[in-house]
């Protein structure tokens, strides 16, 4: 089934902003892993989780980085999430304990619900969160309202905008 979501507002994120926010999340999780404070690996949920996962792995000095590919949306229409590519089994262990699973945002929470069912003991971190998805995420930086669509820098380009006061009559 495909659902069209009403998005009243747009929240536009720059490269600089997501870099700062991913660093803030890494700072918060530094030393909080279950193995003497360490995390064993960072796993990014593709595609949106790749940029935050890379920044966090860099900040936390984690070289074991993998991906899980979950597809949930076609443009702004939601479809049933499904795993296209799993991470390496020996990185995840039996239940994901010690692994930091990172995504750019949680919206309805259905992507994380699916990944959580596979790796229940992993730590789930997103940069942005909408209220419906908050119960599915362990750590996040900024909450936005459910009717907001978040635009990421990789989906945008610099463009001319008209001044508020037009010059031509
Ligand atoms: O909480 P949910 O309602 O499940 O939505 C959140 C997911 O939706 C987006 O991914 P998408 O499936 O659009 O794929 P992409 O990361 O490849 O853009 C986003 O990057 C999250 O992974
Ligand atoms: N870019 C983007 N992808 C999403 N997937 C689910 N919600 C969103 C959102 O607000 N922005
Ligand atoms: Mg995604």
C-alpha cells in the first residue's frame, strides 16, 4: 500500500548543519558503548544514513563501517520497507549488541522497527526525528513536527530566489 503524507512545512538542512548535527550526536555517544564504553561498528542505513554514519565513524575513530539497505519511500510516498542488502553477519553478531546503527531521520519509525526486529540490542541513532518515530530511536539531535518534510543537502541545489519586494511593476 502507498500513502501520501501531508507535509505542511519544509525544513531545509545545509551541509554545514548536518555536519554539525552528526558531530553533536557522535559527541553524545562517545564513551557510551557497552564494551568498555566502545562501539564495535557503525552501520549506516542507506542511503540517507551514509553521510551521518561516515561523520560519526570519523569522530568516534571507528574503522568497522557497514551498511544495511532499506527502501521505504518513493519520493514522498511511503511504501512497505524492505531490506535490499543486509550488513555482514559477523559484524552484527547475534543481536547487534555494541553496534551503532545510524540513519538521517526517523519519520513513522517503520524503517527502524524493521531493523530493530533484526538487531534488537543495537543502539539506534538518527540526526532528526519526528514524533511518531521517537519511540523507535535511542538517540537523536533535533525533533521536528510530523507535518514537516526534511530536505537534505544532497537533494537540493543553490538557486536564485526573487527578493521579497519585486523590482518590476
Ligand atoms: O521512519 P520512516 O517512516 O521509515 O522513514 C525514515 C526513512 O525514510 C528515508 O529513507 P528512504 O526509504 O526514503 O530511502 P533513502 O534513505 O535511500 O532516501 C529516511 O532516510 C529514513 O531511512
Ligand atoms: N528527505 C526526507 N526523506 C524522508 N523520508 C521520510 N520522511 C522524510 C523526510 O522528511 N525527508
Ligand atoms: Mg533512508
